[in-house]
């Protein structure tokens, strides 16, 4: 047996560290039960965790109260603990403080307890490096989105409000890809819808649309530089489906995005373009050809892919007696092709 002797201060520090680890583990168990809706078990673990006083326990307790529909109690607990943390020196960058401030902003938004101006200030305080910034910006964007969604026609909303939502979704994408399936489709939908021509008369129609579209398109062009190709690829079918957008500036941005995807992921991306071309979407062929011309030829075997698709379509239309002959021709063609093909499923081609 080895005896280790430590002074009283070190022993206290070790005990505190061990208690914190045990308490954190109990709080994590409470979190799991809370997510599953087993609130009695969650409460039992929270009560046990309180004996060890782990850092950030108030975060999980507030979530537990929120699950119980005790909104004011959850907000009161968060507000008190955040104020206490802010009073302590050196706590400005405390991650528990950042999480607490974000939860206050989210809960206020969901419960509609405070006015929009005050709650935006709460989100501004919560958007700090110590918090999960991707999630934080997603929450902020969702909050702003719900405000503008109260207006039926998005292209009638003041351009500054729409730009604010786009910036929030863009920042969400800038800080990660965990929530890309939530943030990117909505980012694109708002941009496409907000830049559509408004259905009203008058001589100021063109100037109104052009000035607002210029603002939004400049914003999206800047944000698109921070969004990776892999992120854009998750919404590729949506991008291709909007190439006939009536605003030429929007198409100009789309052209750059789609061309980059075709260049970076030629085997996967070309199928969407072929699908759109073969289905003869209105005004799509010329725009698709324009996009293809901007892609380096070495990155995309356009002629080989297109010829192969033509033979596949022909195969679907001929009678059974000629199918075997055509299949042999297709096999010979595949053997001669220099490029590799990735065959997609039908559900991957739906636009």
C-alpha cells in the first residue's frame, strides 16, 4: 500500500473536484431523463446532484422546470444565477453564463413574455464565443423569422428586417454544419421569395424591387462565400429548381454556386442538371447551358453524361424486342466512357 500525504488545501481542492464530477454526472442523467419525458426520474437525479453543487446545475434545473410548463420559475432561476455569475470577477467568459443567457432569450421568445426590442438585446448578450454559436444563431434566426412570418407576403416586409434574418441564418451556417438542414433551406427560401417581383401596379414597381433586391443579393453574395460547398450540396436540388428565378441578379449568384458544386462534386451534381434539362423546365435549358459553360471541361464530361442519359431515356420508350439491342449498345458505351458515373436513386433526383 502506498500512502500519499497532501496538505489540507490540496485535499479540499481534490474533494471539490470529485464532488463536481459526481454532481455533473448526476445532472447529465437528469438531462437524459428530461429529454425522454421521464420527469420524476429527472427530478430524483437533480435532487441528488444538488448535494454536490456542480457548476451549471441551474441550467438543467431550468430545463426541467420548462418541461413541466413552469415557465416563470425556469426564467426566474436562470435570471438569478446569471446575475450572480456576472457579479463574480473573471466570469465574463463563463460558458454556463453564456448558456444561461441564451436560454433566457429563447424562453422569453417562446413564452412571449417581453417585447421584441428587449429580447433582441438578450440574444445579443448570448451571442458570445463561449456558447455554441451555431445553435445560438439558429435560435436567434428562428426568433426573427417568426416575427417576419406574421406578414403574409415576405416581399412586402421592410428590406432591413429580411436582411437581419438572412444574416442570422448565414452566421449559423458560418459556425458549423450540425443544423445545416434547418438553417440552409430556410435561408434560401427567404432569399428566393423576398426577391420575387411584387404583384402591385404603379410606376415605382421596378425601382422598389431593384433597390431591395440589390441589398439582399449583395448580402447573400457575401454570405455565400462563407458557406462551404458541402453545405450547399445538402440543398442542391432546391438550388437547381430555382434557376428560372425572374431576378437576373439572383440567377447570377445561383450560377456561381451551382458551377462550384459541379466543379467540386461532378459525379454527384451533374445528375440534377441533366434531370432539369431533360424535363424541359421553362427557360431552364439556356440557363443550365450558361452554367455548364462556366465549369472547366476537365471537371465535367458533359457530352458523355448527356449521351448516356439520352440512351437511357430511349430505352424506356422502345418495345421489348429492341430493348436487348439497346442495352448492348449502352454497355458498349459505358466501356468506352472515360468518366465514372454514380447512379442515383430516383428519390435523389426529385426537385
